[in-house]
């Protein structure tokens, strides 16, 4: 029984060390992905800013969750900028819409854009929620096994 | 300068935090407002685009500092004026606003 406790403790320590080593790299990747989703002029700035932001978060899981929320921020920032860009008037000589239908045209485009960005936002929110849920379950699992291991080793100590 | 941003409670909280401590970075604003990065950064970008906020990198080279630089935010004169104008409408909802 003592041997099982030692092995379990060892395995848990390895899992914990691996998770601690991988989470910062995973967080960096998430932030790069979030920055990549932005307009080119914002990418570099937001990447550096978010990398700094997550460093200020406490604990091991804190930066990871902050990184996931940066991904959500990039989803929320992007539609505003795309909408602003798409609503620029057509270049001279290329306007194929009669002036009387311009308002209707832009209204339709806005509706379409709103619908698309809402769907995209929903999808990414689901992905973030699943990722966060998985990370939280893993943390709970590790904590639970640690508690069990300490219970087993505590129960066997004289 | 872009279009006029909506003045929501979150916007007011961000402006309030920055008026209390000018030159704060994202994590400091998160600490004082309780807004997560998912809500905070879209607001910061909107306000900066509208000219209500100004931002600048902290001095120093990231290679020398050994870490990414902070981006410090301050409320511009326009932002301060807009915040004072709009806070009247929101002040019953937020007890913290005391600019009026």
C-alpha cells in the first residue's frame, strides 16, 4: 500500500510538473492566435500587450484563463473593425448601386455582417467554454488524486 | 478619431479607473474594475479609436527588460469631457462616479 502511495505521488508530481511547464506555452499560443485574428495594424501591439497582461495574473491557471479571455476579446474587437472597413464607400467609377438604393444596400450588408459575426462569436465562445471546462476538470482531477494520495499515505503512517 | 462609443456602465468604470490612476496598464484596470480581458480590451480599443483615451508603451526595450512591455492608458481631454457629460446619466447606477 505504501509503495502504491509513493508511485501515485510520483506520477502526480510528474503530471503537475508537465502541466506547469506546458500551460505557459499553451497560453502564449492562444494569445498569438487571438492576435492573429485582429487587423494587421493591431496584431503586434495586442500580442505584446496581452503577453504582458497574462504575466500579471496570479497562479498557474490564472494566466491560462486570462489568455482564453483574450481570445474572446479578439472576437469582440474584430467585427467592429471589419464593419468599419466594409462600410467605406465604393471607389469612384465603381459604384454599381443606384443612389436611391444605397441606404438599403448598406442596411442589408450590415444585417448580413451582424448575423455572421454573431454566429462566429457564438462558436468561439463555445470553444473557449469547452477549453476552460477541460482545464478546470483536469485541475480538479489532479487535486482530487493528490488528496486521495495524501489520504492513503496519511492512513498508512504510524 | 472614430465614431462615438456607447457610454455603458463598463465604459464608465474603465474611465473612472483611469481617472483615479492615470497611466494604468490593462492588468491594473482589471484589478480596479473587475472587468476581465474579454470585456476590457474591446472597450479600450473603442475608446482609443474615438480619441477618449491615449496609450503609450512603457519606456525600455523588451529584450533589456526581459519581459513584454506594458501599454499605459490615460484619459484624453476629450475623454474627460465626455465622461463628465455622460456620468450624470449613469451616476444613479454607479455610486463610484463622483466627477459631477
